[in-house]
C-alpha cells in the first residue's frame, strides 16, 4: 500500500511540476512580448483647430471609429471587460483631468497610439484596435485628435490593464491577438483624405474602420478575438451569410434600433447604440459595399438569424 501511495505521490508531484513549468513558460513568453520595445516614428499628421474639423472628429469618435464604446461618452475611461481568469481591461482616460493622459500626449503620441498601437513608452498597447484605425485617412485621424484634445477634463483614475492566466495562455497560443502592434504594417501609407459619398467605395472605407475588427478581415464573422469572452461570434456580413436576404431598411433598423427583421434584439456586443448615429448616407454606402463583396463561408459558426 505504501508503495502505491508513494507512486501516486510521484505522479501527482510530476503533474504539479509540469503545470508549474508550463505556467512559468507562459508567463515568461507573454511578459517578454509585453515588454518588447517598438521604435516607430509616426508620419506627421496635421491636427486642425477649425470647428468643422472638430465636428468631423466628434462624429468619427462617436460613431465610425466608436472610440466612446471603450473610452466612454466623455472619453474619461471605463471598464471594457473584467473576467479575472481572462483579464481586466479598462480603457484610458483620454482627457486632461486627474488620471487622464490628454495633458501629456503630444500629437505624435496620439498618432503612434491610434495608428500603430504603441504607447509613449515604446511598448505595445493592449486591446487597442489599431489594425482598424490604421485605415483612417490622415485628415480623419487629425480630426479625431482635434476632437479628443478639445474635450473638457474628466477626473477618473482607471486601473491598468491586467491579463489573467487564461488570457496569457491564449495569447501565447495565438488565440488572443491583444497586441496589435505585433502584426501591423508600420510602414503602410494612408491616403490623405476620403470624400464622403453614397458609394460602395466609401462604404468600404467605413467598414475597414468600424466593422472588420469584430466581423473579421473578410467580414465572414466568427469568434471575436480579443473581445469579452462572453461575446457571441460575430455575424457573417457577406452575401453568403444569414443577412444576405436583408433589405437596406432591415440593415438600417439593425443599426438604429438593434432589431433583426424577425423582431429579435441583437446581442449587446453589437454597438448599435453607437452605429445608430451613422447618417443615412453612411448606412447606404456600407450596405452597398456589403452587397458588392464576394461571399465567404464561416464554417462551424451560427450567425445572426434573419
């Protein structure tokens, strides 16, 4: 009996040792990636001060780029998700108030953070959707920065981002791409400006900023990598998805009211309260673009019911 107990003890001890070694390896690999320094000199972007540009920036922040979805309506920062095993993500206070970074960031810092996903320290920002924002034109990026800088101070000291053990393991396994600076083409040149128009071309521009982060680079839907683990898969928005028979009115109702054609309310992960502020022209342009792209399958994923 003692021999059996001793054997079981060896097995349990071995498994425990393996778990500890694995955990230490995951922590070490993830920490090395967190601490990596990026040397990126952002291309200068003109930051205007005229009222029309600031108004354009406000529209972008509140709708298309959906900055308020994470940073809050007043840009004072708020919790994005808090699931200890996966992580705790609070968006920064972007204002000049107590706990905010607005009073310390230069225009170049803003460009580096938004377009490249890199903090002033040179480290990659966690859960910053720069792979979407890198598609912003220079004019629109400048307008966003102008609006953010114009906001009144908000006193709010938010906790730092913390990635939990499961989150770290998923990141090391390539299943949680929360450091977008790792995959961005930092040499990419953006267009100087894009003229709003009721066209599929303008819809493609809008979708590259506001849709592809959740619905994927081909808009075929699937799990939302880097999002709240409780979120359902994103819908397939291509002509092969379950939205293929939707009319433009159906699409507008989803964005404005969060209602599918069958009357069911879309999951709260879909920020329809934000995208509902899109203009009719912008919704029309996005709809035209979605109808113009090639069908894409999303194997094994159930998308939004029609």
